[in-house]
């Protein structure tokens, strides 16, 4: 989500679409339109409403989408588009291509390294599953590193992809705003807390990054509530969905087996950490 300067807007012959008093809502709508391939930009002004611009070819469809947005601004589809464009995306011409900015992960080293570790461990599991699980699961609690390493294990492609997509979107956002050292500490603490809860309450047969993911979710949601940002990551509708998903896991009505206590402990850890931190002034609006 990013505001644009007047020179860029005029360079591609943009037409004024609407004015919105809420800057965050304007940015959210612009990202959603761009995810649909429409050339819509949000211009943030120091005082007064945000201004939405679009090119002539997009005007009619963007107008219709704006009506839908005004009627249902909290729908998860808008926040999903924002995640997929969680950093400014390099563009050429007038196309508003939507993609995860892989090249910019070089500026998020902790996010990138953890991603690589999880992928390498998954390859190891395919080559020698028993060796990987025996080495990384929390079966020998006196070996302190095992309190963290279950977070590296994933037991299906779906499990791996789901967790890593959340990690990329939320982990990278936290690293940009708070720094690599903070994310590293956050990851270790919440992984240990979520793994410990699952170990003591259920046993050793578990793995996955989802405890950390739930911690990131809780942290980002509460932090943006305490310190409103122009680019919120978690909508209230999505927050409700994630909590309902957690409850359904405990009710054991889902088609997958989940480490429910790890999820709950991760969520609570993230909420507590959000109460203990303020965003860095220079990074709060990144």
C-alpha cells in the first residue's frame, strides 16, 4: 500500500475517482483494485481526505468496486489483497501487477533465513523422514535447542505453504517495522512458548511454524489497535476468522489435526508482546 506523488499521477493521466476521509481505507481499496488489474492509486494529503485516482479505462469498474467497498469495507478480500502487496511493488508502464516482492526479502534477513530453513528441513523430511523428526522433535527436553526446532517441521505441502505464506507476510512486516533483532527474539520466544505448551499438555508428536504465525497474528492485530497505522495488516473480520479457526481446532471438527495448544500459546504470547512494545518512530509508517 503506498501513496503516490502528484507527478506520477499526472504522468499516467489519472482521473479523480473519489475522496475518502480514512487514509487506511483508501490505501486498502487501492490495493484491492490493483489486485484486480485496475490502475487505481491513493494520494495521501497532509491535511484533508485521501484522494483516489484511476485511469480512464479503469474508471467504470473501479466505481462499481468502490460501491461494494463502501457497503462492506471489512470484508476479508480487501485485507487479502493488502497482504499480497505488503510492500511497494516495482511496476513498469501502467500495469498494477500483484505479487509478493521476493527481491526485497534481502532487506528482511531473519524472514528469509527462516524461510530457507523450513524449506531445507522439509526436503530433509522427504529424503529421510525418521532422521529429521528424531533430530528436531521435542523428545529430549534436556537438549535446549529442541524447544525451538519443532517449528521447522511440516508434515504436508499444504501445512508448509500455509505457514510460510503467513510468515512471509507478517514476519517481513514486523521485521521492517521493528528490526531484524526484534523479529529474531520474537520468533525464538514465541516458538519456545508455543512448543512448550503443546509438549506439556499433549506430548511430543507435533511440529510446524503455526505457533509463531499465531503469535505474529496476535501481535500485529493488537499493535495496530493500540497504535493505529496507515497500513493495518489485520482486519477485524480476519481476526474473528482466525479465532473461530482456533476454536474449531479445539472442538476437533476440522479435517486436519492441529497443535491447538501451540496455537493458543502462540496467540497469547503475541498479544503479551504487543503490550510491551511501541513501534519505532521512523518505522511506524513503513
